[in-house]
């Protein structure tokens, strides 16, 4: 009987202690910020369509783009970004990240811009902000579960100052 209570006590302690792989929230934030930067780098190198297909969850990834229904899954996301090839660059830079005490969920937000000449340092033709909700998958990789962006209605193409997400300007 004593062994039974001891085993139950150890089991309860393990349950209350939480998962052994739990990370500090700061580590989780650092990981999702890096995932977002890697996502943006892939978009610059291989095109936005390939990057969104890779980094958004293949079956549950959702894009909110101002329509009544979200765009769900890789097969529906890929065509949306097909125009971003050749000289047209969709560029973004995360500004902040947030995570709770778990190590499997987080959020990043930042500023995006579109450059018709493929150069992220030139004046963009459009810009705005975005939010990406990240979830760690069964393989331990971060994938976007939900992504939404808004246009900056005050931005006029060719305006000077804070044209690029990473120029340190007032975005």
C-alpha cells in the first residue's frame, strides 16, 4: 500500500510540474522571432509563395485578408502569393513577439512592404503591418497558424522616411 501511495505521489508531482521540455517564455519569444525572420528571408530568396507554403501550417494555416472567410491550407495559400516573383518583393521584419508560459504558442507582429524593383531598401509601393500566430508542431518546428495584415492607409508610394520595415523609422 505504501508503494502505491508513493507511486501516486510521484505521478502527481510530475503532472503538477508540467512538461519537462517547457521553455522560459523569453526563449519561446526568441524562437518565434527567429522563425519569423527566417520566413522573411525565405520569401526574399525563393519568393513569397514558397515561403508561405513552407512556414504556414500546411493544413490548418489561415490567412485573414479582408474576405469573410479565411484562406486555409497550402493549396489555397500558394496562389495568393504567385504574383510575388521576379522583381516584386514582399519584405517584412518582426517588431515584437509574445508568448505565454507554455512553449508551443506565440505571436509576432511587424511591418511589411512591397518593392516592385526587388530591393528592400528602395521606396515601397505599399506597406502595412501584420500579425502572425505561431504554433510548435509535433516535430518541434514553428509554423504559422494564422497570419493577417493591414495596409497603411496613410502611406503614399514614394514618400520619404520610414519606407522600409527595418529602417528604424517610425512605423
